[in-house]
């Protein structure tokens, strides 16, 4: 049974019903379950981290024993057994607290109070932290995982473009600038352009360093320093953050400023724009019969016109990439701003961070599907090339200029502007040119399909 049938159809977002089986990995990465679980994991690990440090536990008033391996195992088993039922329990606590992070703390507290050895450390759950410490690290982990998923999908698609750039490197076709016939290229070289553009953005996305803070209410380690000034808290907490594969942002207010998240979505937007560009070009190429769509006899192209085979995958990808971009624009403009030491408006916005990954992933799914359906229409391509000999006037006037004819451009403009040239007119014009025989032979051998410069090599 199709995976989508397992999910309800009354959700407000198509990502959670119509398209759910296309983005399951991203959906799982950014779900409410994942957010609650990451907060829970961080709280447990922080408790173990603190209670394993002799320097922290020893003070003038009371000496608490370092947590035993047996107790650590109990907490680890508790963490590893986390399930949907636990999320529901935390959500129920939240109905009373009206605070999502505090609900996680109380959930862990209830568990520890039931165990004699763990109950000694209940007071150290969420010690020294503000909710943003937990949230910044939780979101950093989720986005880091999301970036990994996104890179895997975009690299797989770019591999397909690279394959096409090689497969189609010898297929000349008529280029168009301003929509008008222009100097020919090859289909392979055009695919290589998109492949190279994506390669650059892939490198930039891979270089993103997710950041988190763990420095208390306004980012100054107040409580940590107050209880024990013998510990280098910035480095102590940095080590904890690094254990999750996340870098520390040492200088923050109560919130981590989210600039790195803005950087992330800006790279994703550029990727989206490159793929929108490709989607629109492929749509035009199909319309101009440069590419033909492979026919699936079971599909329907129109509810009323039986002949149609639509480039719907490229239309879908364009729409979903655009939707991702619109969300990203808001993230960039919103997340890097917060009143004074903080306001809470970023919290509700960050809950939607998975949407940009979801719609971008949906776009990649659609454009991949579309690219796997196309094949070059060589007959149409060659016909168009042979009907546009006027594109060789660029070559002719360039040779004329090279040989010292100062009105070369004007001569070719008079011959060709707004006109169609055929092979015979072209050859007669070249034969009558006052140029060297060597140059004349070059031009006489030239055809629209051969006038491709270094496209094959590129």
C-alpha cells in the first residue's frame, strides 16, 4: 500500500498528506517528535555531563557523589527508549506548564524521582540553563541533519546532470538569446553550466557550521560563574556542545542570533533558483521541441485533450522551489532580529524551518522525475539548425574584422537582420567576400551544427 494511505488526509499542509511519501526523511528530521526528542536527549546528556564532573559536584556546603555507571546506564536506557508515548506525556505536562522546554524537564524529573540513586541528582536537571540553550542546540542538531539529507539529494541530482552533460556533449542545438536564434551550443554544455553552478552551492552548504549557545539567561554564564568560579564555563560548555557535532557561539544574548541559519537558507535559496532556472529552460526546450517527453501510456496529460503530454514535473518543481524561497526570505529577514536581549517571536518562526527543506526536497524530487522523462529530439534539433543559417553571420563578420574590413558588422546586418538565410545564400555571400582563401575555406566548411566553439570540450 502506498505510504500516503497510512496518513490522514485532513492535515493543512500537503507535505503531511499528498506529498508525504516523497519527503519522509525530511519530515522525520523536522517533526514535532524530533524537536521534543532532541530537547529530551540534550537534557539527559547535560545531566550526565554535569554529574560526571567532580569539580562541579564538590562545593563548600555539600559533596554529591559522581554519578555511577549504573545510574548513567539507567539514564541512557531511558533516553534510548524514547517513543511517541513519551511525547504525548510531555505534551500533557505542557498543558499545565504552558512551557515546552520546562515540560521536558519535569518529565525527566518524574522519572528520576522514582529511582533512589537518580533522585540525588534531580536538582541538577536543566541546571544553569535557559530554554534557549536547549532550543538552540536542538535546532542546530536538526538543521545539521537536514543539511545532510538535503546534500545527499542535491548531489544525487547533480550527478544526473553531470551524466547528461557527457551523454549529450555532441548534440548541437540552436541557442536563443532574448528568445531569438543565437550562436549554437551543445545540450551537454548547457547541462554542464547547471552542474557547475550547483557544485559551487553544494560546497558552500557543506561549509556551513551550525552554532549553538549554552550560556544562560542573557549569554553571560551568570549562574554558572556564581555557583563555581573555578570552572572555565565557556570551555566546559563548549566541550558539551561539540559532543553533538555543533560549534559554540560564544558571544550571544539570551538567544543564539540565528545568523548561521540565515546563511543556510540563503544557500538553499540559491540552489532553488538554479533549479528554477533549469526547470524553466527545460519547459521552454520541450515547448520548442528540443526535447521530447517519454510517453507513459497510463498517464493523462489533459482532462479534455487526449494528445497532451505535459512538462508537469518541471512546473511542479518550479512552484515548490519558489515556495521554499518565499519562506527563506522571511527567515532571513526575521530570524536575525530580536528586541534587546530577546523576544519570543523567533520561537514560533523556527518551528517552520523544516518547511523550506520539505518544499525544496519536493522540488528536487519533481525535477529529477522530469529530467528522467526527457530525451533530445534530434530530428527537430537538426531541422531548426538548418533553418537558421543566419546565426553564422557572427562567424563571418568576425573573420572579416580579423582581416581588416572595418564595416563587416554593417554588411552582415544589412544581409541578415530580421531575415532568414538559407545555405545557398550563405555560401554565395562567403564566396564573394574579399578575404583570404584560408579564411574563406573555414567559413565554407562551417554549418550551424558545427559552429559550437569549445562547447564539446567544455
